[in-house]
């Protein structure tokens, strides 16, 4: 069986490194912007000019902090996106046996009688009719392998008479992201 937690830990570690680099870049940009402001305004010396300079300095400092904050937020979001994108690539890169185990587990859990299994184009080489037939026999349900394909990179769609079930890698990761995003963010950005 797959050790998903090990893959997630590796992905989180990689994302943490990327996040730290982006955060340090944002902090350096903020420091440099503030230093430039300090240099610019230290040259003003008389009363009115100094007062005007102080107001401008305060406004620019606030703008600089806001820009740095936005840059930092953007860097954090990119790190989060990279984390989930890496998870997707890790899953799509599973060995054929591990990938069949994953899809087999999805079928065992979600398939019902008379579902048609729709594959991604790239999975047609990995998943055969025999595989689907064997799962159907094992779980005592009627399944067929559809000739149609879905537009996603991997995973399956179970086509049913009343409704379809989207079990594509994209849909599963989006669902996992909704459930884990705050926890992952806390780990990445502590």
C-alpha cells in the first residue's frame, strides 16, 4: 500500500524551503525600500521641508510595508500552490502497480452497480479492461470500462445513471486542499 504521509512530508519540506526563500526575498525588498526612503529623506533639513519630508516618509513607509506584506502573502500562496502541484505530480508519477492500487481503492470505495469507468487518456495504458473486470468480480458489482476519456491528467470518473462521481486526481487534491489548507499553511509558515 502507498505511504501517502511520507510523500506529503517530502512535499511539505520542499514547499517549506521554497517558502523560506520567498519570504527572505520579500523581507530583503522591504529592507532595501525602507533604506532608500531613509536616504532620500535624510537629505531634507529645513523646518517645512523636514515636516513635508516626514509626512512623505511616513506615507512611503506605509506603502512599502503594504507592498512587502502583499509580496509576502503572494509568496506564501505560491508556496501553497507549489505544494499541492508537487503532490499531484508525485501521484501521477507513481509506478503502474502503485497507481493501479490507488485507482482500485477508489473504485472499491465509490463504485456501484452499472457504473462506467472513464479514464484519462494517459491512463489507458496503465488500466486495462481486465483490471476493471477483476475489481468488479472482487467487489461483486457490475462495472464497464468506457471508451470515453476525461480531460484531466489522471484518476477516474464513474459515470452512473443518475449522476457521475469525479474521482480525478485534480478533484481529489482539491477536496484534500479544502480540508488541509489551513493545517498545511500553519506548517509552512510558522
